[in-house]
């Protein structure tokens, strides 16, 4: 009776890449990390598993339904659904050891049990940056976050030929002030914000229907739709179309809305020094997570609208309130690395300049050559100061098979050590690109490899 084999297919919504594609993805990840470091952000790491009470203190809406939650013994645990809430716990835990304002970056996997589809995964990499401080934080730090992400995305777009992108920016205070004006709060407010957040993802008909069902007041519904038509002009502020002047007279007496408008103006004026057409105001950007309190933004690739937002974030004033009595405020943003680049890699829409898994493969011809081959491999590694990808294979296979192996790994050179080479204290070096092979001393071989790699 044959043994039943277990199905090894990866779970839906989870991804594994072959080495060639993994190298490309890692190169992309390294570009993001380099960009974050150059802007003065420092790396941290947090556990993948958190206490559920830590995560659920700030999770809300659809996100809470997507959290992977389980018990181990008496512990109620969950996998992190983003990197921002664990960061809030991190800041609270290490408050006395951090220097504020604290600028951090974190590139790691997060988990959400949402419906799996192309570009929407249940396990995926996020690349976050945040700035936090005590008591208050200038709105100019919002500009720092947005401009750093814009530069990073620009680098990625240039590397991968992704074309242009737009960053749509809004401010939650404008909506918070609006809802306060009409005494809308709690679940109804969250429900309306949820449909506003989906405005760009659904048809106008569906949006109108959903909005009407949630607002339940034709006058307020009318104002919400009109609010999207307001213009925000640098040095002027909000420009209300004449036909809506009487509808929005209340703005002049609504301090929260006025504050949101002022902050939005400062951000947009500052970003105009970077680009006049890359950053646009869009009040439908509200972000689904409950902890945002001010500036919010999302980023869209003009050539790939099907990906939706590839980078997003915003201001939060009260993220740490559940973990400490200290007043901590911050602003942050994230790039969805997996959601953007894995589909592009899988569909071969990004040129994969694969440089091979190896530079040099050492091939001992038999067990009597293993010791010498190991010495030579170590000499190559030491001489090249670790910049040369060098490996050795201990296999008693036909030479043709070993060369096929070298080709599949993309090795540039093969160092062959047989009994003749051991006896004469030489090695044979084969250039896998030109096919040229020569038998030389180890010093000459090192010169050949060092010159070419």
C-alpha cells in the first residue's frame, strides 16, 4: 500500500517566488530601504504575533474582521494586520529610551484574512515609515513623510519603468468637523466614512445608493456630494462655488474644518516645491483605519489603475492612548511592496536583469579533491572580500551534469579541481560566457576572477 502524499500547494493568498524572481523582489525591497535610510529613518522590528488586545485596541471596521486570531494556552493572540499599531505599542514600551521626534522605518510581512485575488494577498510585505513625538508634531512632518514616499516611489517607477503616479491628499479634520456640525457620530459616522473611502472603487450609482442608505437625510447627503466639488487654492484656502455659498456658510464657524483646511493648504504649498502636478487634493481619501486624525493620502500609478492605492498613510494624534498616558502623536505612510511588485514580477512586466545566483562555482572532481577545492573556495571568498558569490558542490556526478548545474545557477566562472590540478598545485578556470578555459596557478586564477567580477 503506497503512502498518501500531502498536497504541497501554497495556501490561497500566500506567495512563494522562485530564486530568480526572489532576487528581483529583494532588489526592489533594498531600494526602498536605501531611500528610507537616506531620509534619516532608522530601522526597527517587532514581533509578528501580538496580544489580541493590543491590536484590537486600534483595529476597526473591515480590518477587525480580517485579523488572524487564535489562542495558545491562556493567551489570546493575533497576527499583526499592519506595522503601525505594533509600532504604537513599541513606542509606548520603549518611551524612555527613544529620542523624539523619532523617525523609524520597518519593512516586514503583515497578515489579513481578506478575499485572495491577484495583487491582494493574505500575507504581504509593507514598507512603513513613521515620525512620532511628544505632545505635538508640526504639520511639516506630514510633508516629510509624503515627500520621502514620493521620492521612493519615483525611484521604483524609474527602475521598473512603471510610468507616472499621483498622490491624492486630504485631511480627516474636514470630515470630522462636518460630521460634528450635523451631530453624526459613532457607527453611523464610521459607516458613512467607509462608503466615502470606497467612492473611487465603485460606480457613481452604487455610491449614491449606499450614501443615501447610510446618511438617511437628503440635505446632508446633498452637502456631502457638494463637498467633493469644493476647490482648495494655495494662498487662498477653500473656494466654494457661488451656487453653494449658502450651503457652506457654517464652515466659517467650524474650527475643526477650518483647521483641516489650513493644514491641507500648508501641506500642498510645501509639496508644490517638489512637483506641481504629482500631488492633488481629493476629499474622497479618508483611509479606512480609525486612528487617522489629520492629513491622509493614497498613491496611484497612472499606467496601472487596477492596483488601486500602492502607498498610503496619514496623521494620527491618539494612536498610543490605549497603551500609555503619555501624549504621543505621529504621521506615517506605507508602500505595499507585495501587492504592487509580485503581480508585476509574475506577469514579467518588470525587466528582470538577472545576474545569476553565483559568480563562481567550484567543482572538485572526486572525493580526493574535496580538501583542495574547499581551500580554493575559501581563498576566493577571502580575496574578493565577500562581494563574489562563491559556492562549492560535492557531487560524484558526470562532468556534463555538473556543468548543466552551473549553467542553471547562472555561474560566470567554474573552477575545476581534479587530481591533475591537485598534483600540480593548479586550478582550471572556465569562463561560462565565452567558453574559454585555462589552467593556471591559484594566484593567477584569483586575478582573472577579480578583474572580471
